[in-house]
C-alpha cells in the first residue's frame, strides 16, 4: 500500500476547483491517505462520472485515511500525469464525495507517479456528471436571490418586491406577476453587476433587522 501525507481536501458532491472553495466548507487536513496511480482513461472517467468500485478495493482502503483525531472509512487519492482527485465511497462502493487539490498539493502528488506502480482499478460508471459552467459563487448568489423573491411573493410583500425590482431593473412596474416572472427569468442569465447589487441589498436588509 502506498500513501501520501499531509494534504488538504474539501469533499463535495460536485467537482469544485480549489479556487471555488469557501470559508464555510468542511476542510479536511489529511495526515495520511492511500494513493493509487491510474492511467489517463481511468482518470478522465473519475473526473467525469460517478463510479462504483468492488468490495475488494473497499477492503484495501478501509479506514486507511487518517486525520488528526479520526479515520475516514473509504477514501482514496487517485493520480495520473494529468492531475489528481480524491474520492470517498459508501459501503456499497459508490462514489459519494470528491475533492480536487490545491496547486501545491497537486504538484507534490503528481511527482509520486515516478515512485508508485500503475494500479488497475476495477470500477463501473454509474452516472455521468453534468458540469456547471457557472462558478460556485454565482450559483450561491442566484439561489440566495431566488429564495428571497420566492418568499416575498409567497407572503405578498408587494412593496419590498417592487423595491427590489426597481433597484434591479431601474424601472417601475405595478404588475406583481410580471415582476416575479421577469426576476426569475433574469436569474437564468449570466450573473451581472445588477444581481450582485440585489444580493448585497438583501443581505444588508437582514443585517439591519
């Protein structure tokens, strides 16, 4: 068994590059983790798909990943010359969480391919991962605005909804149904400075309560 030591991981359900990590994320400081060199095809499959591994592989990595005060049951680090990714599996061998690496960690991990053999991972692809073209922060801002306008519309807080609409679109409208519809439609577009303004306005309103 080959191991890599002292690495920072951020397990999420989706693929997030290190520059999309957020302060609220549960960052793991890994002291020791099993590492496997894989070929390029396998690496691409792990990046682009959820997979399922066999029980033999689960037995190999069982409780081998160590943090400061605990172990993680089914976690492994996979590396090729093109990059690295860590995966966490459930008891049935299905990949459930994934983490890319910070730049320095990835460079260090890639250097190990010259010292460890290529491992033939037995796996099956269970689901293709649909990549989101938006940055994670953009999606969070849109969800935050969407939640607020849905709440205002549901509670019939007309004045607040009209105020946000005016600040957002720089025009007036008295038709609440059209206001709500136009806001939702705009959230389907690329994030702009106007949405960021609305996001900050909403946050400020809660801070002043």
